[in-house]
């Protein structure tokens, strides 16, 4: 289905209202609901949150609010994305790993992450895992009650905003339904999310290896909901302070600190 961003480009008053809401960090859903409240008798002042997401995320991917604002103010046709792979899936608007920038593969620039869930007994509990591809640095997502799309979204946003700006680049995940709200994460943080091909865990090799190490602390077939956030941080510290052969015996924490102190030249221009 073609995104309906044109409705925003054609209506100055509606566009300005949406842009003002986005500048105030209101979510598309909040903006859509506020339109109904503020303009109850004006059908021209209606836009669904899905339409705002489409204009913001699908058509404006990569530049997000800045590009969207420019596109809507000038009324020009919004840029179409290239190479988007569409699959029959429960997750809308996935961008596949094949469309991920080539320079992510060389693991020189930090800030590209791989993520997944480790699942507890009978699939009723989970812990989220994020692994930085260059250094193997680990962050764990606390999901004590549920691990659905809303909970994972909220924990991902919280974790990403705790990262230094240089580390907020991309995340690669599998096609688990827990990432159904991936667009919300990108809009909130500016981090692009890519999806692995089905049944291809090797496409998240760093994450798969780390998940195996985590099972020392979180055995299979156990209830993961009882682990306190402090214990998750303790476990992450254990892995981040463990020397790694591929890092010449440096720890992930040391490697990450070194990269942040002396960033590769290719990353300097992209961080401000």
C-alpha cells in the first residue's frame, strides 16, 4: 500500500499541527488523538497515527524529522526508499539485512548492535540482549513481567538513550514479533533497525555467541522473570570485563572506551 504522506503535504494547517507536535516530542498516536480533540468538527484536520508513521518513517527513513519537515514545508514529493524487501509477515515495514549499509560489516565503526531475547521456561519470561558488533559490549534489557512489543520497545528506547551518541547507529534483530513496534524505536532514537532473514542466526553472530555465554547465568528452562535489574547489570559487567581473544585480550569495556576516546576517522564526520 502506498504511504499517505501526501495528505500532510497538501494541507498546510494539518502539516503545521503535526510538525509542532513532533517538535514537542509527541508521538504520532498522541498527535492524532489531539487532532480529534482540538478539531472535533473539522474532518480536514484528521490524520491517523499510521499515516504520520508512514510519512515520518517509511518515506523519510534515515533523515527522519529533519527531512520530513523539509519535505512537508515545500510540498515536494517525499523521497522513496530503495531496496526495501517486503515479506508476508506480522511485522510491518521491515528493512532487511541485505539493505544494511556495507560499512557495517567491517566492524570498524562502533555503534552497530545486534539484539535478541533469551527465553525462559515455557516461553513465559525473557531477557533482552544487545551486543555491540565491534567490541562485543553487552547491554541487557529488563523484562520482568512481559516481553511483548510494547515492553521491548520501551526497554530498547531506554537502553539506547543511555548510550553515548556515537553508539546510537543501528540495531539488527531477528523477525520475532517482539519487534513489531520497531518504527517507534527508530522515531524515538534515530537508530535504524534491520531484520535478519528467517532461520538465519549466523547473521547475528556476535549476539548468538553472547547469548550462549549468558546461559551460564540464566540457564535454559528457568523462570527469568525473577532476576532483578541489578543482577542483570552485574552479569553484563561480568561479560564486559572478560578479556576477549579477538580484542587482543582487551575487555569489551576497554575496547569500547578506546574507540570512544579515539574514534575511527570514518565515524568522526557522522557524530556531532
